[in-house]
C-alpha cells in the first residue's frame, strides 16, 4: 500500500539508536512493558525488543518497509488517517486495530501516540498494548449470545414442526451452518436388533455418489450391524470421535483399501458421531465427516442442538404412543375423579361428626354418660381423618418417588403388640362385640429382632387390619407372623368378612379402586390402602398377595426379607398401660410452642403431673431460657416457630448441653424430615396431631432415663 506522508525537512535516514534523545529514552523506559515504535515519514525508525519478539520480525524487516503494510487490510485506511492527523498536531484518542505478525496471524493492539521532536524533524512515538485476549473475550461473548439466541429459537421452532420429515429438514439446514463438514449422515438405530440404518446423507454430491456406487445400492437402504460398545458410547449424548477413520464409519461394509482411497481423494479427516437419545432411549445418531486438520469449535452448541432435535423427535414419537394410550388415560382420569369425590366425602363425614358433637357438648343439658359417649365419637372421627390424611401423604410420596425407607433394628413382637392395642381400642370405642381380634405370636418369632423399617411395617399392618375389621361384621380377625425359608418373615391377616368376588381380584391392588360388592351396606374408604401397602412391601424388598372367597373371608399375606436377625433379651415389651398416672414432681419441662391452642392442650395434659412448665414462643426464647440459670429437665420442641426454627434452636442447645433430652413435635409427615430431626440432636419426635398417651409415655421415659 503506497501512501503520501508529510515530509520532514531532513529526509536523511538515521539509525534508530541515534534518533532518540535522553527525554525520549526515559519515556520509553517507563513504558518498557508495552510495544513501542517511532515512525517518521511513514517508516518505522525504532522498535523496542518486545515489539520485535511479539511480531516475530527482525529489526531489519521492520525498518525497511512502509509501516502501513504491517496493518490488517481492513484497518489500514483508519490507521493511516490517524497517523497523518497526529503529524498535523491533531490529538487523537486511543484506538484499536490489528497488526500482521510474521506468521500471517494478527495481533489486536490498542495504540496511544504522541508527536515528538527528533534530531532531524518530527515523528510519532506510539505505545501498543496487546489486547488479543480482550478482543477474543468480546468475540466469544458475541458468539455465545448469537448461539444462545439460535438455541432459544431452535427449541421453539423444533417443537412446532408438524412431522419427523420437517424436523430432519430443519436439522440438516442448521447443522451445516454450525459445522462445515464434508459429509453429514443421519441414521436410525434399533438397539433391540442392534442394527443401524442410514436415513439421510448430505454433503458433497460426488462423495455421496461414490459411496452409493461402492455399496451398489441406495445409501438409505443399507442395514448395518452396530456393536454394544457403539450403542453405549452413543447413548451418552456427547460428540465422540470415531476411531479407525472412514472404514470404521462405514461399519466395515466398504473394504479398507477403498476407504483409504476415499480419505485421500476427498482429503477426509476426523469423523464424529452423536446419538439421538432421550430418556435412555437411543433411536438414532448423526455423523460428520470433516476435512483433514479441521476441528469442531462449537462442541457444546452442537450437542445442545442435537439434544433439542432428539427431544422433538422423541416428542413426535410419544405422541403416537399417547394416542394408543388414550383410552387407558381416560379410564385413569375417571378413577381419579371418583377418588376426588370419595376423598371429599371421606373428609366431610368425620368433620361433620366432629363439628356436630362438639356443638352438642357446648349445650348445658347433656348427661355425663352422653358427654363421654360423644367424646368417644369425636376421637374416633379424628382418628379416621388422620388416617385419611396419612394415606393421601403416602400416595403423594409414592407418586413422586419420595417415600424413603429407614432401616433399623425392629422388635417384631413390639410392632405386633402396638398394632393389636390400637385396633383393640378401636373395637372397644365402637362397642363392637361381634368381632374378636386375635394376635398369634409363634414361638419362633417371639422376641425376634430384624433389620427393617418398623414404621412402614406398622403402616402395612394397619392398612390390612383396617380393611379386615371394616369388612367383617361377625366372627374374628386374626393376625401374626411366621419365618419362611429361614430368610423371610411372613405376616398374615385373616378375617371372616365379606370376601372378594372372583372378577374383582385383579383390581385389588390398583390405585383409586374400591372393591365394594355389597348392595346392602356402604363401606367407606378411598381405595388407596392396598395400593400403598403393595408399594411399601416392594420398597422393603418383599411381596404381597391374598386368598379370598366371596362370603367367607380373606387372608392377606406379605413377607419381608430377614437381613439381620437377633433376639430381644430384656423384660416385657408390652408398653401399653391404660389410665396410668405420672408424678413428675421436681421436674421442669420447657414447652416450645408458638400456637396458643396447641400450648393450652399440652398444659392441660402435662399439668396434672406436678411438673413445672415453662413456655417459649420461639426458638430464640428456647435458647435464652436454656442459657439462663434455670435447670431444664426436658424440652418439648415445636419445629415450625418464628424468629428461630426448631432445628437451629436444637443445635444451639445441644452444643451447650449435649445431654439435654429434646423431643420434637412436628406436623411434618415426611420420613426425611423425621430423620433430619434426629440428626439435629432430638432424641425422639411426636407427630401432630399428637397421640396423648404415647406422648406421656415418651416424656416419662426420657425424664427418668439416664442418657
């Protein structure tokens, strides 16, 4: 590029080491960490060592040529104008441009220049900062924004396409823009038959024709075998390089010598493939044949785009499956609608009884006998409501796959006694003398201890016994357990109830199904209990089944594996004591409860024990009271409190008083929440609504038990 420059009075050439006066030298020294040049009459008269090293030229190469020839062609006019303006004394701000290095690459620089007086006239002293990384970052940011915009648009566009043909057309159109390959191949994969069928091929026409010629048939009619290793690699959803070159790409269907000729003729290089995979379902792949020495730059963008294509194709395919499943879905919807109606009825019925009898008790002309009777009715309906809520929570946990199993040592006789006591009390409240409840404990299982989830075993037994009692109007209900095959604990629940009709047996464990064959009597229920029980037993590693004859009764069985076995060596494990009174004179209990009504209930119940009660309305008050001089024997701690929650309060108290017995009271029903309470330092927990009898037994235990 030839340019006219303003001439100096003395055009003589000076060696660069002689043109710099001492003031300029000092200035150069102060800026020695940047590229420095002095240009006079359009030529470089001086360049510091950093400039020479950075650009790769020798000093002689830099000094012999017009400086503008070292500038990127797109920037030359702009740089020249700024140089001329500087010679004319016109100030200019810093600006950016590209300098060509000896290796033909370009270096982005930011220049600051000054007009200086040299020994033979004027020149321009320039300081250059290397801003290559800054410009690369800007370019990367622009590229990222561009790619994000593309992915955002493609995600919506793909899901709005009408059929698979449109999706593949869209794929090829934009894939060729993301990567300039020699060949693109889209193939279908059947992982069951382990074959791969090329479906679409795009790229250089003569290359496509040559491949088809070698196969002696249309490319899209080829059916090739695919290895387990290839299936595993493609299932990962990432770009993988195919080893072995074009021969491996052709799955060995083309002779190796011919593949080598194709690679050489078309200058083929690396080959990459990526699977079309969704929900662990590999149904195709896309391959790119690159030119030699070509690399893939936007790997993540390509992978994301292919994932979007896979989602769109998968979505298209499952739509067809959804049409086939429509009738099943409609049946399920009808069952759920019936379930909602049943739940509404099951909730309103006990609520109506609780509300009605509570209002009646407020009247003055009720005898003590009737008051006692009405209170029993209220308690019974509270239990019904609580069981219903527990079932709804359990089914929600199972549907969300959030039901957790916490295994620990379980004393089987203790579980059976607890369940027996619960249902004996229920039958007493109902004053049902026509049904006898029997617990059968075999000698082989007496005092046996296994490693399992006692809470879930109780839940299954409760569900099965609840059904047995509900559907038995006369006779007996008996239950117990036996050891089978030396590694299974078999539970059984037998009744003399109405039994299950033959045509209904396959529906017994279905969710939302109620098996009600009686035309004379309506049996309440949501149809969840048996479904929940089946899921829990399977989570415990067991199995559940039944035998039933209509009009004679049913026997439900379930077993759980015996992972570890031991035997209880202590005294009596029957912990149920009716009408027991407690004397806690000299004991101080801190009740942490922010709700007034809840506190009043606890105060009335515990107040008869002669214990001193202190109330805290939030977690901070709990900590403050414990840190004071007052001696606290036990804390009954609500978890959901203002200012500071129960978890934090518990941690702070335990940190100071590690032996402090803390019993949590919580409305949370999830097992992971209960586990969290124990990890925070609580010795035990009570679930709301609180079972008063069980609470009092626990308080008595921890008040007098040495920790």
